[in-house]
């Protein structure tokens, strides 16, 4: 449903005129598992949005509804739960709690959540609901936060309340993306640059339709493995506080000091940071073959060094090779299922989708979902009361 349809539904159900706040999902072009290592990423927002329709109420209740899920929740703002409930509403509750801790006043509110971002596909449906919720609650409470601060607060909600140790990338691009551009983000300083994507290029996102159960635990394990690498490397170099601070030469010079598995994890992150910078240079110089080469290298590294791919992702990547208009592709997101992202010449996008989907179906007996996207705008108030 669009913003107007949602507002009409809300008004009919709750007898109050609402505002509609929206935030997009994202796809990461390159720079995977670098964000929580203080590194560089190059995501883009996509035109799938989570909308939070919101109105104030006279009591101190936070009422949460969804167009997708049957469960509804009503909680007292003076006694919000201290631990997660294990339900979809945790993303909303986490944001409310972090706003309170940051000194942002909350007023009684009714929220209706409607999500377009495919859940479990690695396209950041969680960040979209967090950012849209934070925008809604802060505006209703009368204290509008700068978007970078809003992103950090949403990351904190997912880290500390939901329990996923995600980096800042998803929330940041959901807040600050711009149509027609990718966003080069320094995850340490939060400095960012907008990088134009050629208008004759589309983003084709191919959903494998699988999400292996080990993904959440393995994500946190990879983060711990990187931290172990930093702990060892910092004994040789005082300025090493994250893998962002390690050069390729330094890593190789101390490879014997690192357990083989930890070395592999570190090597991926160090080289992936370099690939992000190289991709930006290629985009700025219109070197699309160079971008494609770097995306392929990224996928091989994620498969062989970081070990977060899976057979279905590898098959989807292989299915794209050799097709007309194909520039390059890779798995995107945390891994173990979800999506691949492909850069494809716009004139060939429809045919590309048909062939890659059929190739994947023949190999896996799974019918994928495929989305043709262009870079979209970030969070905003979509409809004011």
C-alpha cells in the first residue's frame, strides 16, 4: 500500500489523522563484513520501503500494529521491557527504549507498520523498520534528531536490545541515501560521499529464497574472529584498533602469528576495504568492467576466506556469467542465503532476469524472486498530518 492508502486505513481504524514516515531497505554493492571492522562500504538504498503510520494518543501507551503480522502489542511507555520479547515488535521497542535513554521525549502513540522490504533476504528490513520508527517517534515527541545521530541510535537498538551485533551501514544508508547514487561510508568517522551510478545501469537483486539457520550465530562468530585478529595484531602495532588499521603488507608480515582461520578472516576484511576504494575510483572514471571484476573478487573472497556464502548463492552468481549486459555480481548481505546483487545494463535487465531465474531454478528446483532496482532516496516524512 502507498502512503495515502495506509493513512486512510489508519484513520478509519483508529479515528485519528496520522503522519506517514518511511525508510528504505538497502543493497550493498561492495564492502561486506567491513562495517563492524571500522572499514568502508558502498551501499545503495533501494525502492522498497517500510512505512510507519503514526498518530498521538492521550495516554502513555505505545500501541504497535502491523499489516503483515497478526500480533499487536500495547505497552506502557513508563515501563517498557528491559529484554527483547523475541517478536517482530522488538525492532520498534528497541528504538523506543534507546530514544528514551538519549533523552528524547516520547508521547503516547499508535503505530501501524507496513513493510515492502523482503524479510530474510539480506536487504535490511530490520534497519528500515528501525529508522522509520525512530523518525516517527522522535517527530511525534517534538525532538527531531540529525539523521546521522538517528542512524547510530537505531544501530544501538539492534545491538543492545535485539541482540544482533550489526555495524552502522544499514541504518546509515537508510537515513541518508540519495536517488541515483551509492553511498561511500567510512564506518569509523561516518564521513560519507555520494557516488553516482550510471543512468544506463540497473541493480538486479536475485533472491535465492533460502536462509540457512546458522546465519545469526555465524555472523557474531565472524565478528569475534575479527576481534581476535585485532587483539593479536595490536601487539605488533600500537595504532591497530580495528582491521581498518591493518595494511595488506602488515597482515602478511604477521601471518605466522595468527591462527590460519583468523588469518583468512582478516585477509578478507583488509582486501575488501581496498576493493571498496577501487570500486569508487572505477565508478568515477566510468570503468564498469573494473567494477565487475572487483565484484567477482569480492564474492570469491566471501566464499573462500570469510566462508559466508552457500551453494545457492554460488549457483546464482554463476548463473549470471556470460549473459548480455552483465557487468558483475556477488552475494550481498550477511550471507548463508539471501540475495546476490548484479550490475546490468538497463537495456538487458528484463532478459537477464528471465535467464538467471531459469538457470537457478534448473540447478536448485527453487523459483527465485528477482527485483530490478535503481538507487533510491533515504528516510523521510512521506505524508504530514
